[in-house]
C-alpha cells in the first residue's frame, strides 16, 4: 500500500522562479513539485503537492491530510507568522507535520523570526533553498512507520 504525503504551499509561492530569485532561487513551483515527486518515489511516498493563496484552503487540506496522509510538509508562506488558525488545524490532526522554509527566516526581517505554527509541528527546516522541501520529505520518512 502506497503512503501519501501532502506537500502544502501557502500564499505567493506560485510566484517561485518568477520574482526574487536572490532569496528564493530560480526554480518554479512546478520544478519543486517534480523534485518532490521524484524524491518521494525514492522514499516510498506518493506526493500530493498543492498551493493556495487562501488560508481556508490550507486549513481544509490539513484536515484532509489527517484522514488520507501519513504526514505533511508545509511551507505556509507568510501565514507562518500570523495564523493561529493554521496552528489549530495542525493540532487537530494526529499525523506528523514538518514546517519548512526556502529562506533562512531567522536571518531576515524580525517579523519573520516568529512562527505561529512551530509549536504545533514535529520540526522545522529552513534556509536550504528549495532543497528544504526534499529535506522535509526525508524528515517525514525518518519519523513515519
Ligand atoms: O522562505 C520561505 O519559504 C518563506 O516561507 C516564504 C514566504 C515568506 O513570507 C516567509 O517568511 C518565508 C514568502 C513566499 C513568497 O514567495 C515568493 C516567491 C517568489 C517571488 C515572490 C514571492
């Protein structure tokens, strides 16, 4: 039986590879999706990769992951720093969630230093460019049966 992991992306990540390559690199979100699918195949995961600019979509997908997936990797974008609702959604499911960021948020503006979701997740990966996604999948592999 295949194991599904959800890789969820929050606001503005659809712009990846189109703006700000100095911070976020040159890959598009489709490139990252393809990298995640390939890495997932090696790790024994079916990767369900999604992006939304709407907080409610992300909340619904977290609930859905709680029913269908063995784990979640999430780059919540700027909602990371603001969303109690995402924190509560993550707390409401029992599958492990890994928070990830492309950039090193701690080396950037003060308002990016605090994560609302960090207390609710299993662990956090940030600062490795888009390789953070692949590292998050490896983290999920190491903590799922
Ligand atoms: O480093 C990350 O992955 C972030 O989650 C990215 C968010 C930012 O608000 C977080 O503080 C850190 C922003 C995503 C916006 O992505 C863009 C990509 C290309 C061009 C413009 C925005």
